[in-house]
C-alpha cells in the first residue's frame, strides 16, 4: 500500500514540475520573473502564516529564487548575508541606491519610513512585496 501511495506522490510531483519547472530550477530572467510572480500570488493567498498548508510551496519557490540570485548576482548574496533583520536590509538598500527616507514610497511617507528604521513599527506584508518588487530581491529576506 505504501509503495502505491509513494508512486502517486512522485507522479503528482513530476506532473507539477512539468507545469512549473521553476520549482526545481530557475534558468533565466523570464523564469525568475515568473517565480517572483508566484511568490507574490502565494503571499496574497496565504499571507505570513507558516501553518498554512501551501507555505511549503512558498518555501520551495523562495529557495529556487535564492539559488538563482546566488548564481546570477553573488555580490548581492554577500551584501545581505550579514543582515538578518528587515531594518538592516532597508538600510543596505538605502545605502546602495543612495536613497533618503522620502524616496521609499513602498514603505509609506517619510515619517513611516523613519518609524520603521527606528524600530517603532514593523513592515507589513504589502510593504515587503512592494520593496521586493522594486529592488528585485527575495521577499523571504524580510522574514
């Protein structure tokens, strides 16, 4: 019985990979953009709830994106490697792009950006999606 169930799971997974090969490997910019769109769609559906059954799919796509980014742009990987909180990532982006708090409308007004930078408020899911899209970075960096 277990062999039949395992065979069914593997067949289903193979079928899924045929429809969405980016789950296993992102080979080009088009695949990368598709993967980012999938992350956005999943985040809209499941939010930031790790108990949601589709969370594992989100993690798979994020891992695939991360591997692609490491291959294509290894300097970005090292830039964010030592920053494990969202505020540090925002500060790195501001430094790299020479931005002032008023130049990050994805977070909100200058006042809101300053509150985020000072740790008074946290980024919400919409802000993370917007920042990730603008700077073409993996949204998982913020979680």
